[in-house]
């Protein structure tokens, strides 16, 4: 293990952290603009050109707001919960290949922090830990609504993890590897080799589960808007609340990357065009998250559970069995 | 050198976390520390090159088992300290020391007698996920299937226990129907 490797890894971590923190901020701007246009409004317009600097204004507001720790909360847990959400979101990024490898001044850069051979498993596992942010935040808040919201979000996360895992199992059986780089290379032959054509059911299931895993509308029961509070985040203020937000948006970006790499060919053959296509695919999935928020209402918690256990899970299991039979014969 | 640093760091962290889990009287500290400890344990698997087991350790213990503990904790006030009833601290102390000595003896005995051999050493040609699959479906097939059957039994048992009146939805029922339903529910065993 030489010094160059350590420096390179640290540099990659810093770059990923900076880019995706900034993107999480910009994500809120995109969300407000997209929602505004779909609802025939203009969205943020006053700060900077087209309201672009609204992100900076919001950031300054969040950073300078008083950090209120209410009475009766369990202080250390209350303080650490938002950090868990944000940290796990970024930890998941360690195994995602964001771009194909490229050469700068004779030095080959692999835009992946840790190319472990169980990449997809690691990403799912770390995203699963993200559940502790809302859960501990809600339980430490000494607020009944926060607690109810925490219980609800924990139930949703755990249930939909089953769908994520089972739906991914079928494509993984075809590829025969858990590494995201291998999955990408499996589809290197171009658009006809994309896994989405051979595994359309798994693709749709994973996509649906992605909404539950990131807590987005129509599965936005993490912070149930009908209760006119912010779910587990009710007692939070300032940057601690902002960390929950950054975690949610970073998760949206990372899960978009995972969908694009596993089902839609990723960066393809590794040329610049392929890398650019990956960005486009991720942008589309991110846009879709915003689109559903404008177009659909939230479902009820019991409907969500019904959908998970009585519809999606049997389909996912059937999909795995059918894939196995087809592969065998 | 890095492996040594990583090992001692994560060993210390794991011990600190599980000490907090045992010593604290605040349930939320205990569950957070235990979840963190479980994650730190996965670091040892990664250090040893067992990537698959490391990821599985995170998913199963932190993602699933601990989350179920957390579910159980929803039903009491976690912001208050738990007052334990210690009737006989001496017995607890003696049993604790005995258990610790036994664990140390179990792990030290093969090292002292130089009797450790890797039955299935890491084969660089095949990945570690494949290696686990081969061992599971050849040598350990019977325990593996047995575990699967036991989990199935537990799952069916869980569904049967929880499934009573599952076809009725409280949200969709009229007020008086819910009232009449309460009368028919038998008092729970154990109760208060």
C-alpha cells in the first residue's frame, strides 16, 4: 500500500463529498423549480439569476439558525441521529463506480473509492443502516408524533429492503457477481445488452422500492405531510434538520446511480460518450423522483404495507424462481 | 502496518461500544452502541479479506436484528432511564467472570496447542462469495437446509400468531363495529 494510493483515495473521498453535498443543495433548487413548473408557478426567482442563489441563501439560513435542543430529549442520540442519515448516505457512495476509469497526465484514475467485489451488497447494507437516522431521531425526540413517524418509517424501510434484495437477486443471478463494475461490464455490448430487457419485472420492482428506501412521494410516510409536521424531524432545527435533508437527497442520487448501473447499462464501454450517458440516466431518475412528487398523492401506511407484502414480494419471489428455471434449462 | 492499526482501532471501538451497551441504564444509548458495535465487527471481516461476510454482518445484524430490537423499544418510554432490579450482584459477577474466562479459554486453546488449520483456505482464483457458496452447498448443506426449515417454521408461526383478524381493517370499520370487536377479544395471557 503506497502513499500515492492513500492520497488518491483521500482525494476521491473529498471530491465525492463536495460534489454530492453541492448536488444535494442544488437538488432542492431543481425540486422546487420542477414542482413549480408542473404546478404552473415560477418557483424561486428573486435571489440571483432564475433564483439560482436561493440554494446559497437557504444554506446560510440553515447554518446560522439556532441549534435548538429541546428539554427531555436524549441529548447525545438526538444530536447524532441526523449525522447517521447523512453519513450512511455518503458511505454507500464508496462502492459506486461513478465514471469509467480515465487517464489524466499518464495517471489512471478509477472513480470508485473502494472496488470491493461485493459492491452492490455493501451499498444496500449501508443504505439499510440509514434507517437508524429517522429511527433514533424520532425515539430520542420525546415527541409522540416523532415516535409514530419513526415507527412508521422503520416499518417501511425494513419491509421494502426485502423487495430491493429480492428484485436485485434475479439480475445478480444472471451476472454471477456482486461487483457493480462487473455488472456494468456485463452490459458493455450496448443498449440491447441492458439487463432491463431481460429483467423488466426486477427493474420495476427495484424502482418502486427505491421510492420507499429514499422516502419519496408516493411513499413519503417518513414525514407524513397530513399530520402537518415533519415526522421524525419535528423537533429539529437549523443544520441538524439540514443534515436529514442532505442525506435524503444524496440517497436519491446514489440510488439513481445504482438503478442506472444495474439495469440500464451504466457507463457502457467506458468511453466519454458512455460516461455522459450515465449522467443523463441518473438525471432522468432524479427527475422522475421529482415528477412523481408533483403527480401523485401519498398512499396510506396500510396500503403501502399491503403493496409490499401482498403484491411486490410474491412477484419478486416468482421473478427469482422463473429466472432460475430459465437459467437452468 | 495499516492492518494492525485498523485491527487495534476497531477492536478498541468494538469493546467500548459493547461496554456501553452493557453498562448504561439508558435504553437508547444501549441500542445505538450495540448497532455501532455490530458495524465495527464487520471491519474485522473486511480486514481478513472476507468482504461477503462483512457486508452480510452489516445487513443482517445492524439492518435487520437491531432494527427489530428498535421495534420492540417503540413500546416504552425510551427517554427515561431503566431501573434494573439487582437482587444478587455477587451471582451476576461470578457468572459474568466465568463466562468471560470460558470464552477466552475456547479461543486461546487452539492457539496455544498450535492446532489451527484453515480447512477451506482462501483461493485467489475464485471470489470469496463463490467460495462461501461452495462450502454452504457441499459440506454444510444439511445445517444450511435445517436453518432454512427452522426459519420457515418461525415465519409461519409468526403469521399464525399475528394473523388473527387480519382480514378486518380498523380504518375501514364503523365505530360501533370496533366497539363490538373489543368485547370479543379475550384477555391476553400474561398481561399485567
